[in-house]
C-alpha cells in the first residue's frame, strides 16, 4: 500500500520540501504516506476539490476537550460544523472584509508598522523575523482589538501565553496539554473582562463590532462567541501572517532586482509580489481532512475515516495550473488563484487583513531602507519546520532611505 520510493512527509522537516512535493505530484497525485498514516494530495485540482467538498472530506480536528478549550471553546469557527459554522464564517468574513481591513490599515496598521520600524531603523541592522514580522503582527492585532499596541509588556504577555498553545497544537495535540490548558485559562481571565466591557458595541474595534453585528447572524449570540472567535483569529492569524511577512522580507533581501522593480512599479506590483510570495512559500504547508465515506480520489481507493492531507504548498507550484511555477512573476495574471488561504467553506476569514498587513510591511521596508542585505556575521536563514515554514532568522544590514 505504501508509496515507499518517495520521501516520507515527516522526513522533510527542516529541509526544502519542494523537490519531494514534485515527486508526490508526479507519482500520484494521491499517495499513501506511512509516516503520517495518511493520503497525501499534491495536485492543484484535487487539493481544491477536497477543500471545497466538505461533505466528502470534513476537517480532521483532534476530538478531545483540551483541543476545544485551548481554541476558545465550542463556539469557535474552527470547531463548529454545518449551519453553525457557516453563520460564524459569514460573520468573520464580514468583520474582516477587504473594505474593513483597508480601514484598519489606514487607522491602525500603517502606524503600527511604522512604529515597529522606528525601533531598529537607526541601527543599520536587525533580525527582521522577530524584530519586524512577528512584532508588527502581534501589535497590529492588539490595535485592531482596541488595545494599546505600544505596550511592550502587553505584547509580550499575549505572545508568551499563546506559545504553549501553538506548541501543543503543532505537536499533534497529544497528551493532556497541561501547559496549553493553563495558558488558555490565563488568556480567558485576561480577555473576558475586556469583552464584557465592550458589550454595548459602541466602538469601531473588532471586539465592539463583533458584539454589534454578531447577533444579526449567529443565533443565541453571547460573550462566548466573541471570546472563542477573537481567540481563534489571534491563534490562527498571527503566526501565519508573521511567517508570510518573513518570507516576503527574505525574498526582498535575496533579490535586489525584485526590490528595484517594486520600487519602480508601486502598489500594483507590490500587491502581485505579495500574492506570489504566498503562492511560492505560503505559511501553512498542508491541511488535514478525513474521508466521510469510502470513495475514489485520484485513482486511489480512500476508506471512510482515512486521513487525507492536502498539500497546498505543492498545489501552488503545480505546472498544470501555474506557468513557470517556481518563478516569482510580477506580471502573473490571476495571481490570487493560489491556495495559501485555503478554499471552499473553510477559506481563511483573515485573508484580507493578512494581505493588508503584508502589503504595508513590504511598502514601508522598501520606503525606509536601502541596500538591504544579509548580515555575513549573522546566522543565515533556513526554510525550517514542517507544517508552518518561514525563512528565519533574517539577520540583515541596510542603509536608511
């Protein structure tokens, strides 16, 4: 049954995965992976099919109380199913629509990005993974939620409390998850009073708007809906967006010609650059689904209950879909057709916000620095990890613009 001539998915941790992904696609496009005890899907068309057909391939979430608790409770958009999921998904898409996300860019994110850059721009050197990408995403989310993004202690606290949860989930959500549970309790104690204080829905921050618009869409809307989904937006959106920004910065540092083309081409080229970085490197490499019934997929017999892993990062370099798929093309047509934000009923609700954060980050780095280059004395970047991948560390030197 195993496709034993191919590299196991787990063996790709810390290695460039794209050669193996190409092997999967050419051998399959659906193959059995013994290391994951799962079917791997590597072609664009089949990855999109699996994600769009939730009736056939529902999400495979760990079925335990710890997983539900650390994600904010049963009213979380990731946990909910059927009509309840659809209603919550619609609400979050409305709250983070392109129009609203651009308003957040103008009101909060531009200032946050500039404030983060001010902390290192006079030094002529920085580590742009933590000093820039992660810092601006955490602080942007605080700002959007109506909290003080300049408060260093608050930003550090929020980050530190989420780390045990992220580590437990990325480790497969195994065991009791004591550290993750303790962190979830502390987060709840911290954020619930803020949520209750915004119940009148009078502000334009995300929490107030969720109170104001949620009851129109979600039946029996309560503070638990606000809490669960604010928690999910932070948990799912900060690390992934920071990773995408780090990958964009890596490409800017690596490729002086692209930097110059973006400076000359302006906002339209920067927007395409962001889409190409998302396609080429993504953030979440693959996603888990479960087969609801016995069925055929890509010429293989999938049994009910089998795990199916859609490798969106492989799909995004499928030559049947993208010409010169390994090439960053600032003139690529329909550049948004990648699967970095998933597809179907589980499409990322924070995609528009992530895009404006990426665009603002790239724009201001180009405006505020010149001669951006890797620091020969610093540790070089590596495309590490397995599920969430970014080029880090990003030790750079630069001149001020």
